[in-house]
């Protein structure tokens, strides 16, 4: 009786996702000067095939895309106040190639997962601490309040039109 054993390596392909992207990240530039450790904002992610991360500031300027880093360094001279976003890009072509059994070089699929920006500012008391101004929860609440205000305004306009038509 002869038995044969075979081995196969299974690659599970899955869309990218953020593992940790804290809504509050405190950066102390003064402490980093003392310890020689560069201050940074961190965001970790996963996905297979391995996604690439790109950091942007609110003005959509690419901050860093070197070495596919999970963080960006904050340097005092670069005016650190503002909104920071980490964008994970995921090339879907590998999934399509495996599914179809062939490569299609003309396709260039990618997905973006956008973590809501870190809103940070440099404290005015010269302590050089960057703190979060608005959290994700507060952002949602502000969005809900704006949505309710818009709904109230639209209701008022509709009522005004109805009243106008009644008297005309």
C-alpha cells in the first residue's frame, strides 16, 4: 500500500481593512526632542494582497508614500495643525487574475478605504503638544445636527410653498 502526500499553500485573499486607527493620538514634540524619537501618527491595516498606504493632509497633498509606512512623522516646521488621512489602496488585479486564470494588464482596479482624518492642532501655550480637536463620535454628531437642520429648512420651504399656493 503506497500513500501519497501532497502539500498546497492556501492564500486567502481579502479586501483591505484598518486594524487600528485611533481617533485620538497625542504627539508631544518637546518630549520627542528629549528622547530623539520622531513624533508620528499611526494607523495599521491588513489585506491580501498586501495593500499600500498613502498619507494625505486635508488639502489632498500626498505626505508620504515611501516604504509603505504605517505612520507619518510630524515635524514642527511643517505646520502640523490640520486634518490627516490615511488611505489604503488595494490592487484587485491579482484577484481577477486568479479568478480568470489569466492576466489582463489593461485593468487597474483599486479600492480606497479612507479613515476619517485626524484633526489636530498645535497648542497655543507653546507646549508643542498636538491634540485631537474633534473625535469621530463628535464628527458624527455634527453631521447628524447638520442633517437635521437641513431637513428642518426643507420642511419650512415646503410649508411656505403650500401656504403661498393656498393664498394665490
